[in-house]
């Protein structure tokens, strides 16, 4: 196999996660370029991949304005609000693109991205990495085998550990809809996608409830300061106190988000002025911190998706009830669990989940890159997340947000028709 060259746009946590594949599988993928505005992140990435000077760019705009097509593929890990404009240009220039989720936080732009990929004949694959984890592939095999019988009801929970909620959606880059998108899209389009992939049918009706309940000024401890570094009197009793979370040596998430300089001193300096040092009750966040989505499938099964930002553990938990058996599962970096309770016999069957590699999302980060490379060589797998297929999970997220805001039940057939018509109007 000849290594495929790629340019990674965005050398943050996701860009490095996918770039690691090239470091461990150099015969399959070679990173030949990078576009990244942060000089510390950019220089580190250049050193890791030995990138030539003429393939180093300060941003995606300068890369795409440079002479011609610089490689056959791009892995696009820009911030969400840049996805549409950058990916449209990449497709126009002839690049095959692996795009970080969500596709774009603007509803009609999702449809236009799909149309552009199909018009240009380019591969546009979305990073729904859960499809590529041994856990979710095993769960799909169980459902396909008929061991559960007909699926009647299921509950799926996306449990964010409390500090992840505060880090990304209160202090961090995804805290505001205007600069990122709805929480249910940015965090849970993964979950909608995996449910559709396993159930192999569409949603007929949908409703949703949720709010920003906790991370509000009125819930701040008495005397709380604007910043955790300002001598806050609640420091010892606050689980979100920033110096406890971030002011230490080391490398990796979430420390790198504060500073790529891996020292306590560098991070403490950033906390004194940057976004991650702010009191969680005094930020400019407006996305929800909990949300529930209720769905009726085409065959009448009911599905409840819960996004919870006050978890004690970062994990997804689930219960699938069928006419023959019930499946309980837990997907977690601390250890996966899956068991089937057979109704008639009372037998409890443990389902083994064997790790494939050590990459993020339970092996999904490497799995999506491998799938992208295989599809480029004409060998797509049955998990491949084309832009057209990924569109459906995104529509569910946008519909859920509309339902939440309007306290309404969404007819998904009518909703799809409305979205496609709006996208066509914008295109004219």
C-alpha cells in the first residue's frame, strides 16, 4: 500500500489525534502539510511530522489561496464555524476531505456541503468515530443477530463528567451558540448517528426539552470572584476551581487547551487572563447543560437520548429492550461493559469487547482514518460515514433544538422537506 498524503488543518487535539495515525502507520498515511494559527501548536506539529517549510500555513485561508492543490486529501479540524466555508473551497479545489463533526452549525449549510461533495465527485467523510469502535460494532452485531428480538424501546445517555461540561461548554470554545452551535448538535450528533446506524431506520417524530439550569450567575457561591485566581472564598469547596483542574505539569487533554507549554507556571499564567480561569457561574455561556430528546422510529420503537452535564464519570450508558432480551451497556475509557439478559431463560450473557488499538474514542479515532483511506482506494466499509448519511443525524439535532425552543413535536418528513427547500432557495 502506498501512503496517501494529507494536510491537516487545525493542529489542536483533534488534528493531533488523527495525525497520530500517520506516525504509527507511515506506510498508509503521510502528513505533508499543516495549517494552524497558534505558533506553539504549529511548531510542535511541524516537528512531529517533519513538514517542509513551503507546506506550513498560518491558517486555512492561506493554504487554500496558495498555488493549486497541494496534496490529494485534507483532514479538516478547524473550529465548527469555519467548516462550511473551508470545506466548500477544499471540495472546489479537488481535495477529498475528512471533516471533523459537526459538519456545520448552520442548518442549510449542511445540505449545501452534501450537494457540493456530490457535484464535485469528491469524498467527504464526517468524523463520526463511534461507528469504528469495537464496542459499538459489537452492539450492532448483537442487534443484527436478532438476539434481542424486535427492538421496542431504548434509552441512550451521553454522560459528560462535570469538569468536561465546564471545560468545553461553559468556559471553552463551545459555550455559545453564536460561535459554535447548539449543544445537542456539537456534542450529540455522534449519538444520533450511532443510533441510526444500528437501528437502520429513520425517525418519524421527535420532541425535546432542556435548558441552561446550573451554570448561571444566580448559582454562584456567595462572594465568588470573577476568576478562580482572584482569591475566591469558595475555592476549597468548588469542584470547578480552575487551578485544581489545570495548574499542573503534563501533556494532554484538557491541559493542552489552556497552554501547550506543559508546565504549571505556563498554565497558571493563562488562567489569570484566559477563558479557562473564569468562574463557571460568571461566563458568557448560553448553551444548555442538560437535554432530553424523545424519538419515535419508523417501525414504532421509541428512543430516548439524554445529554447530561453533571456526570460523575465520562461515559455513555444504554438500555435496549427487545421482545426477546434486554441489553445493558456502558461505553467508557475506564472500561466497557455489555451484557444481555435473556427473558425466557433468565440467562445473563456477557458480551466481550476486545480493544483494537489505544486511539481515542475507544479506538474510533484511528478507525475513521483507516475507513477514509480505504474508501479512497475503492474499498469502502459498511461503516463509512458519507456526508449524505451524516446529514440525517445532523437534521435530528437541529430538529431537537427547534422542538426544545418551541415546545413542539417535529414531524421529521415535513422537517426534511422544509430544510431541503430552504437550502435550494439559498443556492439559487
